[in-house]
C-alpha cells in the first residue's frame, strides 16, 4: 500500500505542478478555456494575466502539497484541491457549448474536465490511506 500511496502522490504532483507551471509562464494550452470561464465569473475582480499566474501558482502548490505533505495538513491540501476541482466542473455548466458537441457527447475540453473524476478517485484513496496511518 505504501508504493500505491507514493505513486498517487507523484502522479498528482506531476499533473498539478506540470500544468500549473505552463499557466504561470503563459504557455498553457488550457489558457483559452480558463479565459472563457474567467470572463463568465471573475473578470470584474482582477486581470486575466494576474488570474492565470495565481491559478498556476495554486496548481503548483497543490501538486507540491500532495507530494510533500502528510498527516493532518494533507486535509488542507485536499480542501484546496476540492475547490479547484469544483471550479473545473463549472465548465460543464457555464460553458456547455465548449464542453459538449452536442450534449452528452464531450468535446476534447469536456473530456479534459471529466477526467478530473479520476483525480478525485486518486485523492480519495490518498485520503483514506493517510487517515488510516494516523
């Protein structure tokens, strides 16, 4: 079980840190999607440039948290992950034309969002194995 726990931690680190870094440097292929969702939700609060950098930093921190943090503080990482994941699923509701073509057939963007169900499963396993070790 320890190997599975380590594998999950490395996987989550790679996915979050790797994707987050590209947002920080303005090189993310998801930038258009994030910008469209941002325009529907947060555009009156801060600039898109700042938002993308903050989002990228948060994603890198989530990845680092999954890799490095154990015990009770892992719950904080899981909470931040949960907030991030909920916002990604907002695409399915707020941008259905981008996520489906036609409903219920997912576009590439829809598949990108729906795959987060697998990440949720990994985090649930990590949480369960972490709490059983406490």
